[in-house]
């Protein structure tokens, strides 16, 4: 029995392997679904909800949905879903300190790129002005807690040889913040510190002594906006 699944996204015929996450199957078929918390081959968290799609008239996150025979036609690029995604981006901007001109991740930031993609101007939500202190105790990493969007990438991916996470959440509700294990972070390698900075979708994790290393014009999104659907939207 074949494990190949046929489904459609906004009418486009797609194929994937049964059990494959919808967001990964879509990418393999050239269909862009935005993500912030997802990372291929890493256990999904469904934290940011930016990949929300509609399957059988039900809202689901594409990063947590394994495809099967019941997928049918997936709605992805509709005005309704685009507005939901824009609202999520706006909420993330007002909840933290995302002053792009002063951020070392500017031009390489996925959240910033999505702000441009969804043409965010003035957010529809009031600014929270939360204040979370910078953690610079590690000899290799600055942890700018005000920029964290709680995607859990660092928690799920940055671990030592014993499987212990360098990062964790602290507090609950409005007091939730990202934190570092001081003992582990004191001995983090240059390579792992750089990986932590690279996997962070915003400027919350920065490797010390390499700020603004990429000049304007050579940053990730300077020449190519985020997403594979850019031409279709023009």
C-alpha cells in the first residue's frame, strides 16, 4: 500500500508522505506557508500560530498537522488567513521591543521580514511596553529578553552532549520570559553560540563581539523577501 498522499493547497495539486507535517509537504511542493517557531526535522511546538491554515473548514497549524487521506483542499493564501497572520505579526511587535533600526538582526530577522510581507504599518493593538532585563552573564551570548517571541526554537534545539537545554522559560502569563542556564552558558562553545543566534528568528540571542557582521545589501532579506509566493502576490 502506497504511503503517498495526494492533497491540494488553494487548488494546487500536491503530494507528500503520509504522516509528513503539512508545512514541510507544502514547501516540497513549492507552496509557502509562513513559520516562526517551526524548524524542519525538529519536534513541532505550534507556538507562534503564524502557519495557521484551514483544513475541512477547521483552523489548524500546518507545523503540527500530519497529512493523511482526510486533508482534502487546504486553504492557505486567502484574505482571511492573511489578515490572521498579519494580526499575529502585529501582536508580536507590540508585545516586545522590536525597534528594527537598532537591532543587530535587522535584515536577517524573520519577524521583520513578515512585517514587510504583510505590509504592517501601524499595529492595531496597543503597545504593552513590557520590560525584561538583558542577560549578559554568558561569556559568549547576549540574551535580549525583550525581543523574544517565545518560539521555543532555542529550548528545543540548543542542547549539550547530555541533552540538557541551555535555554528555558521562566515565569507564567505576562511574567513569562526566556532564560539561560548560567552554568551551561558559562561554557558554551563558539559554534553552539553561533548556532543559537542563527536559529533564533529574531534578535533575542546574539553572539558577543559579532554585532552587525553582515553589511546592508548582503543581509538575508535585502535582495529576496521572505517566502516563495512573492511573485504570485505582485
